[in-house]
């Protein structure tokens, strides 16, 4: 993929697709601006080179209509403070008003377009919608790794119509880290996979059997693997239809001499509730009407020891129901284990990122990915559709 650094952007209309889909509270206060800060190097580069900066993003999942709660207006204010520049907010992402606003731009001006998903054509990868977006710019830049696994108009179809399409620094950095790890990692390579569903991670687990030396499995998905070993897990969440697949993954791992670590104890409760009574039990002794909601202290210690000699660590997904304090201890312990190990560490996935930042351990993690779904897509060994689109757009000009 060609980089924004390889082309002349001076006085050009530069359309940068970013991911500003950040968490907000009920009053639309931004709770975590990591995704905004992560694209600042690309934005500052464009401003330093006197570009006319047009920024586009989605926010949430509007039901095919405009919603004030999903407007990007709060983002414009925060971005303006971070860049120390005035950021104009457009009332839409296409249309005559937007074109008029852009035509009046001077070098160094910034316009943030309104939520792309207010138009259903965005998620449909609609060509006509993509043409309208492309008509706003001289140069298109994809700097939105977190949505590059989606076939959306603003990351895929737009590359067919923009005069020039290139990648931003964040997209290059994310893909570069993954390429390094998957192509030539330092061993031992340990993959920590958590979260709720085996179905979400099955392809990633299967693909990574060819790369990793050790697997650590946590979260509710660990229950399905434990069930495949014959454990009685009470009322714990289990994907019954994937018990066989989980067993198959462990058999493949054994054949390839990949170590496979599952929880040996769990924090259990009768119900998923912050006020519910909890206790710690071995995973082989979960009571009939109780459910496993976090890994226990013995498991946290075991997993920490597994990381002791790691040279590379990849982590996606929490170890328990991290949103509830009673069931967050396992994830917090894993944050510190990864942060303290002497390894190149890459962390990705919404809840995992939140845990790292909450524990203020981000300065001890080598790289924190901005993508959850895109992170997982690359773990599955797949090419990101948006990256392919950029490469194809370059070929058409050769």
C-alpha cells in the first residue's frame, strides 16, 4: 500500500477515513479518546503539509436515520482541543451544503463530516454513495484500521472513484505489527484468547496453531473447551454446538506440540449480578446451580507463569465478565502479567484495551491495537478488504 508520505498533498483536499467510534456516556461525554489520539500523527502530518483536511468516521449503529446521540459533534470539540485548531462540523457527509463548505476551504482548514452511518448506503458498500464521498477530495487516505475488515463504502468502494488512494500512518503501523508477528515472530509466541464465544474466535484459533507455541484460553469461551474434556460446569455459559470443535482444536494443538492452558479454578456465582454471592472453586467442582464468571487466583498465577519465558505475546479478549467489578480480577491480573513480562506484546479488542488503560499499564505494552474485529480478522490469517482495495486502486494507475 502506498503511504500518504509518498504523495504531494500540499493545498489538496485530503479525505481521511478514521475511526472515531469512541465510548460516550448518556450526556455524550467522551469516556476514552484513545482512538482519536491514535490518528493525530497522520492528521498533523497533513496539516504540516498544508492540506485541506476532510475527516470522516462512523459512530455507533444508527437504525438508518439520524440520531443526535450518535452525532460526531462532541468529537469535533475534542479533536479541536487536541489539535489546537478550529474543527468545523458539517451537518452531513454528502450533499450540496457539504460541498459548499469544502469549496470554501483554505490550506490548513479542518472539516469533520457527520456520521457516515446516517446513510444506510455506507454499510451496503454502495457505489453511488462512494462516488459522492470521493467527489469531495483529491486524495483519499484510509487510516481506520478498526473498520478495515468491513466491506463499507468509505473504506472499500471509495477507492474505485477517488483520484488517489493511500494509507495513513495508523493503518500501516497496525498491519506492520501483525505482519512482523505472523511472518517472523520471536519464540516462544503465546496467544491469550478470551471473551464470551468460541464461535467468534474459532477461525483465529485454528489459524494460529501454525504460529504459536502456547495458547492461554479464558473468558466464557473457556467453558466450552472444559466441557469438551468432560467437565460439569453447572449453569456456566457453554456453546454446546461447538464442544466438538473445541475438542478438535485441542487435539490439533497436541499433535503440533502446542501447549494449551485452560482455567484450573473459577470465580462463580448463582447469577450474573454485581450483588450476587461469589466464591472460588476448582473448575472440576463448579456447583450445579452456579456459573463460572471469571478465572480464579490459581489460574491467574498459572497463566502468569506460562508467560514467564515468552518472547512474543498476543492478547484478545477478557478473562471474565470484566464490566462487573466482582468478575474483573482475572482480567486485571492478566493485564499486569502481560505488562510485566519481557516480551513484545500486542493487545487488541475493546474490553481488553479498556482494561489495560484502566490499570494504567499502556506504557508497558508494546502495542495496543485500535481494532477488535480487524484484529481478529488478521489473527484468522485473512486479508483486510480495505487493504486489498487500496492495493487494487494503486494497480489501476500503474
